[in-house]
């Protein structure tokens, strides 16, 4: 009887130790799995944040470029056409792309920023032009003007007139030319673009870039009575002249 008692006692102790060891093992396993799950969830969270960040960047790029989807193509074609100008081109291109991707999302930029963008865009387009081509550029900017650094200029307004001049010029004609004038004085911004129009482009117009209608609509919606835009074509020469009274527009913004 005593022998059976001790056998049962030892058996119960064994069962107890085994149970403790079993549940301890299960606990350690579950804890380990829980830690692994936490690490996995953390990695998934980090991955999701990275994907979200990338999607936001792509969305930002889309927002910036949808204003002028053909601008990138035209610029990159210019860079490609003259490899020996690569360094200068890429430097200007970086400035242009930064402006399009980021500044164009703002409702307004400063005349300083828009004029810098316009001049960079002109330089990039000049790369594909023969060095002997009659290209004239005039820049008269009063940097002390009170509106020079104020956020009152709708971004990318200058694109349409510049792009159309390069796109629709007859570069093979002996009397062909492009003339671009940019001025800011007394709170008034003016831009005049003239070019020898290509008959082929006149007859076969496409709708890439900012259309004239789109530019007119933006100007009407933003500047209303504070701008004028005149276009005319005579003897094969197309001229567009844009004037915006930024000073008066700025006063209206401040006191309205």
C-alpha cells in the first residue's frame, strides 16, 4: 500500500512537472509568436507608410504636370537634341521641374519665381535652335518693385506663350525669328512674344500644352479687369502681348 502510495505520488509530481513544463513551453512559444507578429505588423506598417509616401509623391507629380502634360516631352527633347549642352540643360531642367512639381500647386507664386522659371524655360528651348537663328530676348525686371517677391502671380502663365512661339515657328525660313520680352516695372508685368509662324503649324494645330482658351480662362478667373491679352497675326508674324497690373491686383487682395 505504501509502495502504491509513493508510486502514485511520484506519478502526480511527474504529471505536475510535465504540465508546468508544457504550459511554460506553450507560453514561451505564444510569446515568441506574439513578438514576431508585432515585428511583422511593424514592418507592414512601415511598408504601408512608405507606399503611402510614394503614392503621395506620384500624386503630387501628377498634379504638377497635369497642367501641361507635354511640357516634359518638349523639354526632354531639347536636352536630348544637343548632348554637349547636357550639364547646363540638366541644371536648368532641374529648376524647371522643381517649379512645375511644387510651386505650380500653389495658387500664387511671386513674379520673381515665375520670371526665373520663364527664363530657364527659354534657355532650355534655345538648345534645339541653330546658333545662327535670329533669337531675341529682352528682360527688364525691376527687382526693387514692391510686388517682385509678393505671392500674387498665378504659376505657369508664361508657359503657353513661350511654348507656342517655339512650337509654331518656321525655323527653315530665311527671315524666321523669335522675340521674347519680359518686363516688370511700376507693379505692371508685361510679356510680348513674336515669331515667324510656320504655315504648316498654322494649318495643322494640335492641342498640346496650355491651349489659348485655357490661358484666357485662367486670366479671366484670376485677374479679371487687371489684365489685357492681345494677339494678332500679320504677314506671317504672330504676336501675343500680355499685361497684368499686379500692383492694383495686390492692393485689391490686401484690402478685400
